């Protein structure tokens, strides 16, 4: 004899079969997955060794520099000592932090190419406490050519950044939009890669090539390297298009995609003009809050690494 499920306090028979709706349902984030309960990062009493993260995507204009500045500022706000490395000859990271190219005595170029220049000679403090910068300018474009003749040319950045590892908790490298020798240097110096992707139709083109490059560097030069996460940027939830791109990203990459998504807002360009992170320029804005959330997610992933 088959018994018919009887209604109980936990709901109808159907609910008994398919789970109880009385339990609190997980809150779904913008990426369509339940939001994780991220721990509050603990205050630090000492600093280092640093985790080195390369901000990498061979496409330009996807939010690498914006993410480097604001993730850096958010991590510094959490009491982390953070070193940002401008590794793009365009020098946008330096400009975005109020360090104009003409006022630079020494840049990352000198650090890479001149043996008597040390990291401390090149590092400049920013207006954000705990956030330092290795600036860059157009000189760096010459390094790409000159490095070709160096011994261990792919390891040059890793070698010159080594003294930073004991001083800082995180080192973020803002890569140029290419997969050339400078970017290979950044990947060789890094523990993790964060890939910012604009939530636009063509964003996913090129990600396979980037993954291939990361895998090759991992196999041949730097076995520590892993992908820390893919970050959706310039998201506009009002457009089906943006939502579809994000969904495709999650379908293909699963939990590698950060739960935090950065929405499109003009405040980012405004803060660049002001030469400061959005975290200080518009501290309560949604953009600032998103990067604070990203900082917590990155720290949680670093701990799990
Ligand atoms: N979430 C965002 N919403 C709107 N504009 C953004 C956002 N993120 C970055 N931008 C703007 O887009 C442009 C390109 O961003 P940037 O961070 O310089 O990209 P990349 O370093 O990948 O070339 C900049 O003008 C920046 O201010
Ligand atoms: Mg950039």
C-alpha cells in the first residue's frame, strides 16, 4: 500500500518532496548565485608576506586601471599595506592617483633597467594612507624592446619587486592591454590574476587566449600562478544585454566569477579627473561600496589559496 504524503507543519506534500519553503531562501546576487557570507577581514598586527595580483586583460578600456586603484584603496581602508605597480606605459594608474608623468623623477622603467635603482627609490606614497605607488610613464614602452636581450627577461619584474614582499600585504600590478613581454613579466611575478571584463557583447572574445597565456606562464615560468577571479565591470542591469553577458560568464566560468559586479557610473571618470580613488572622491557611492565588497571577496579568496 502506498501512503499519500500528509500535510504537516512544514508545508504541503509537494513542499515535502521539493524542499521546505519555510527555510530562509538564500539571497541571490547580481550574478544569479547565492551571495556568500563573507567574513569581516581581521585587523592585522604585522605586515607581509604580500600576495601579488596582476590585473590583466589584453583588451583596453575594461576597467583594469580603475580596479587597481579602487581595489587597492579598499584594501588599504581595511588596514592592509598595498603597493600598486603601474605597468602600462600610458601611466593611467599614476595619473589616476594624482602623479603626473612629467613630475616623475624615476619610474618603473628605471627600476627594471638600471641595476643601481632600488624599489625604495621609485615608490611614492599616495594620499590614501597605506597605499603606495610605483609610477610609470612612456619610458616603459622602451623596456619591452630592451628586455628582450636581458638574462631571465621574463623574471625581471619579479626580481625587482622581491623587496616589497616583506613590506606589503598586497601588490597589485596594473597591466597594459597586450599579452607581450611586460604582461608576461607581470604574470611571472604574480600569485594570482584578476581579469576585469566589461559586461559588453565582445567581452568574452579573447578570454580563451588570455587563459592560454596564463596556463603557459603557469607551466613554464611560475607554477604558483592561478586565476583569482573574473570581475564583471561597467554592468548595466537595466539592459538585457548586460545581464546576458554576465550570465554567459557565469555559465562558462562558474565560481571563478566574483560575486561582486561593478556597475557603470560616470563617477569613475570623475574620480580619475580628480586624481583620486572613488573611495575618497565619493565614499558613499555604489561604486565605492562595490570595490569594498570586492576587497572582502579577494581577501577571502587569498585566504583559501
Ligand atoms: N564601472 C565603470 N563605469 C563607468 N566607467 C568606468 C567604469 N570603470 C571604468 N570606467 C571608465 O572607463 C575607462 C576605461 O577604464 P580603465 O580602468 O582605464 O580601463 P583599462 O585600464 O582596462 O584600459 C576610463 O575612462 C574609466 O574611468
Ligand atoms: Mg589601464
